[in-house]
């Protein structure tokens, strides 16, 4: 239609009638799969419909509650996005926050006996979870295998338990310890995150008691994992829902400032308020309450080093 052209009364009535027709067909649903421009929407009856999102909508993610309208090709169009209760995500390559999942109750942060996991890798997830005000459950997988670094793994487990974080030790391969995690998740919607190769898809299949997700073989020579999950997807498991997220080599926090990173370290943030300087880096400054606590053993030196490594990575990005 040419710019400035006025609609006739007949055209206005026709447009209004189509709008009313669409409104009458509009339904509610939940995004259970996100594959580029294609979305899988589950309606109230459990039927799954492949849809695409209306162009003017904000980014839609797995777990979002939406309104959608069927089309003539047995698909549909997502027309509206309901307010999110919460969201979980990470920074993209432009250091902007990118949501991965929405409307969740907790985040399962997985690491494994192999490949070896540095504390700063797990702490990246903990920082993101804490800054978003979400609950974290730690999951140590592959306890049936000898740890790549037994001393480091034992120290990490001890530190996280001292911080009163829930830590579940299990084997997705043998099933050991899996029932305890399943019982903890009853009635919840959780998203599982972690580096490639830690066994997220294997755990999903074990919890679901069937093959739900593709599992990649572990590259023994590199002690790394083959990336198998390419899009976040929600699965209905016995008594709870689990969103499987893509594995990453490094979970980016590029959207955060150093002051927000320290907020993610629960034992450091209260100490940081008592530092002599407001912009204290917690490295060499006199009157640093964090350094004093590390020196007298009130906090772990490993966690402080993890904090500085994460801050350094943000400044180098």
C-alpha cells in the first residue's frame, strides 16, 4: 500500500474481521524446542506444533510461555510472549546477554571426573546463576571412572560443600546416584548446563529411562567431548521437566562487570564491602578484606584464584 493511502471502510471492516478471526484461533503454549527460525510449541493438550515467530517479537527461548495461531499447513505462528518468571543464559560473541532457557526452577551445573574440569570453569556457571538469582544444583558425573586429577576434584567437592551447595555424585552410565537426583528434581523444571563431554545427554537418557538425546563418544586422546546438543530442548521426564542445553568449551560472562563477578562468589561479596578501597581488585591493595580472609584460611585460596582468572578473562576479551 502506498504511503499515506487511506483505507476504505470496507477494507477496514475486512482487516478487523481477519483480526477477530485470528484472535479467536489464538492459543497458549510452551516452547519446548528452538531450532534457528523454527520453534516447537506444545499446547495444553500436549500436541507439539512446528511454528515460526512473528518478526516483531523479542527473542524466544525454550521454556517460554507464548500465544500462537495455527496456519493452514498444520503449523503455526507465535504471536505473543508472556512475561518470564526468570531466564538463564550467557554472553554472545558481542558480549551481550543471550538467554538460553526461561521459567526454570534450578540450574544443573555438570562437571565430570573426565575430562578434567578447572574450578574456574564451574565457577563461571555459578557466577551467572547467582547474578540471575537462580538456584544451583551441582552434578559430578562419571564417578565410575578414575578422575583425571583426583586431588583437584576432591578439593573442589569439599569447597562447594563448605559453601552449602548441593552436590550430587553419580554415573549416568551405571545409574549410580541418579535416583537421588531424580527425587530432588520432582515437580521442578531444570536446565542442565556444562562443558561438552561431561555427559549431559547421557544423564538425560538415564533420567528418562530411554534414548532421548544423541550421545557423543568421548575422545580419549584429547579428553574432550564431541558436541552433540545443538539447541536447547525441553523433555518431560518422570515427575519433572529437564531442558538440555548445548555444551560449550567456555561459558562466557562477557556481559558482566568485575563488580558483578564478585557478586557471584557468595563468600567474597560480603567481605568485599569491608575493603579499604571501593574499587579494590582483591589482589595487592592494602586493607583488602578478601586477601586477609584468604591469608587466615577463612576462605579458600582456590576460589580467590578462580575469581581473578575470570576477571582477567573479561579484561582480555
